[in-house]
């Protein structure tokens, strides 16, 4: 038996969940090494070791990762990737031991933002922790929230669904909508970091609690406004107790369901891990910061008929998506890249790519390869390369490269 696990990894905390076992492990995202031995501890135990003077603690690991930083412990420098691998490895070992199994089936890790450099780094971290990279998928909080909601009762998402995430220093709001129609249903999620963020340490006294309540109430009024929400969820360390947020909760509870769900992103990641282990993707088209939001196609002629060649479909994970096609230009020194956004309020557009630099042979004696992949969310890389023409013309190696903002 293999265990499918979802992980939510942030600067403040790491939370792991197994949907099949209904087991959750949550700890502060800190790691501590024993000063004398190569022993590592996380969470509360790490804090206790550091306070006792028997260990050296490192926190803010994701921030350290973004800076390509290191931490010197016992006269040895550890990279952020090495430290995070020990953090994740410890959590996974505890999850496996708790379930009485030895193997991970699928691992899905949710990060707050879908930045390619972070996703690349976390996949390297997973390999350092001894986990097969092919078993690992990286998603964002937006996508994780969609997976969570789509596994709940439909009454919670009949209209829009909201989520407030209040962590130690950040406040985020997620708005999700299920679009139902005659074709495949779609789920759209948009997450925003709010300017109203505050340090939750102020909630320890009465005046700070009153201020926090006012800030949250104003933020809720701005985010929700007069829109109709079937449900609103709250999560994060700031909502571990809600006695300070009476006006905020009262506003949310008007004509909608309000629920507190700790570990919501880890649960959503675990749900998706189960789907992937079963060989499935979502039954809906997903539109969020880890999925393609536009269809990209080429107009081509096949058997003398004009046809649309879809290169990038909508709603697919963009991180490791790449497509390839071969074309033979005919009385045409350009290709048109047609871009159709999933948002029907945005216009379709065409990007024309000039091929004159590659068309140095007679018509119908040119074979071009077209490759597309993503450099980051919404930024498409296009490579058009001369492939020669059989034994008559060898490939020149010439290539045209463009970056296209979708």
C-alpha cells in the first residue's frame, strides 16, 4: 500500500494531510540541528532545542530559498534546498510511520504562489529528500482551493465561494466560481494578497483585537461587496481563535455559510494526489495561476482544408507543458499565433511571427519545427527552427525565438 499525501508549504508552517487516512500533521516551518550530533528537529521541538541551547534553529526557509541563501550550522553551510529537504523528509517520515506504510504513492505540494523558480527548486528539494520526482506535483493555493471545494457538497459552490487566509503577516482572499454550461464545467479561482494585512500578534490584547476586527470587517466588505456567495471559508493561524473577530464573522454570516477549515490547502492538495494516483485529472476545466488561461493555436492547411491546430489547450497545468509541431510553409513568410482567453470578456488576438530569416530555400522545400513551453505563468516561449528537408537540404540550425505574453 502506498500513501498519497498533500503538503502546504509556507514560510510560517508546513501542513501535511492524507485523505485516505484522514490524518493531518502541522508544524512551524522551522528546523533545528543538534549542536553535537547530526540530528534534526522541526516545529515545537525545534524551538525547544534552540531555547535550551542544544540546537541551532533556522526559520523563514522559503524566503531563504528565494535568496539562494545558506545557513551555517556547526561550522557547516547548508543551502535552503538542503534544509527544506530535511523539513519535508521529516514530515513525510512521520506521516508514513503514522499510517504504517513505507511508500509514497503521489505527493502534491501547494505553494502560495505559482512562480516557476520556486517550483523548480521544490522539485529539487523533493529529490534531495529521497522522493521520486515523477511522483511529485507542485500546485498553488488557488488550485488547491479549487480541488478542495470541488470535493464538497455542491451547495457550497452554487454561487461564488470565498476564502480568507490570515497568516502571521499576510492576508489573502480567494474568490472561486463554478461555471456550469452544456459542455465541460469550469472552475475559476483568483487569489489576491490584501493591503489590509497586519501582524496577528496585535490580537493578544483588547485594543489590538478591536483594530484587527475593524481591519478584517473592512476587508470583507471590500472583497465581497454585494456579490452573492454560497459560502465563505476562513483559515490560517490568525483564525485559530475567532473571539476577536465578532463584527467580521457577523458580516460573513449574512445569508451564507461560514466555515473554519485549518489545513485547507493541504487537504486540497491531498485530494488532488488521490486523483492523480487514480490516473485522473479534475473533472472540470480549472482556471487559476497554475493552469493555462488561454487556448493557443495555429491556422494550418491539412489535405487542402483550413484547420485549427491547438498547441496549448485551456485549463492544463502549464509548469511542465510543452508542445511540438512540424510545418511546411507554402507561399507564406509568417505564422499567426491565435490566442483565445478563457475569459469571454477579453478579446481574441493574433500574434504574427515573421519567418523571413528562415525561408532561404524554394517554396515547399522548407520544414520548420514549432516548439512552445512556458517560462512563467502567462509567458509563453516560442522556438521556430529550420529542420532541413530530407537529404536534399540539411538543417541550417537557424532558429527564431520569441516570448509571448498571453
